[in-house]
C-alpha cells in the first residue's frame, strides 16, 4: 500500500573522497604560504638592517636623547636690575600713561600724597598690590629690584628716598669687587 522506495545503494550523506594527489597539493599549498611569507619578511628586515645599524650608531643615539631644556632651581646668578630697567620693563605701561589711577611718572602732584605716607607703605603696596595694581612680589623681578623701581619713580615725582641696599649675596659684581679690596 505504500510505495516507499529505499535505495540502499545510494548514500545521500556521503561525499566523494578527494584523491591522494589533491591531498598532496593542498598540503603543499598550506605549508608553502607561511614559508614564503616568513621568507619575504626576513628579506625586508635584512634590507632595512643597514639603515637600522646607522640609526643605532653612538652619534645617532646621542642626538636623539640630547637635553631639550634645563631647569635650574635656586638663586639667580644675574646682576640685579636698576630701578629704571625695572620701570621700563614692568611699570611703564600704567605709570607712563596714568592708567587705572596710577600716578604718572614724574607728576609731583600725583606722587605727593603717596610720598607723604612713606617709603615702607609704598613698598608694601608695590610688593603686595593695591587697588588696580597687582602684587609685584614673586613676579619677574625680586623684591629688591621692585624696591629700586619704586625709589626711581617716587624720586622722579619729588621724593628724596635713598637707593635701597642690596640684600646679602645679591649685590652687583662691582660691589663685591670693592668689598674684596
């Protein structure tokens, strides 16, 4: 009643087996590709070897690792700036034009009330700041140099302040030379 045909000679799941020659060919290809790749890499490495050797010379290495900059901590060995030099470098912007309420350089009327409060109070204002003027202490110039600039400006405005004495070890070279005599 049923017409089911089973063919026992036909295996639907079986595949044809490759021949021995095809197996050998696949084996040779699988082994040859890595060997050729490694050989090519060795050739490239050896061709660059002479360039690498010259880049590894002592001179080439020293050029690559040389110092870029230098940071020196401690006391500066430069000669202290004069009051005029500090004024020209730091103070002239405001005090020449009288900007932001700064007394103009050489204006006796503007400097008179400031001179009346005394050198110590003026120096305190210059070092710590006052009003629109920022603190100059710890800036580009030492406290000694700022005090020299203050004396330079105040004396141009009518004061009779003496030049501040250099702190020990910060004197100009000519002062050190005269002390040695």
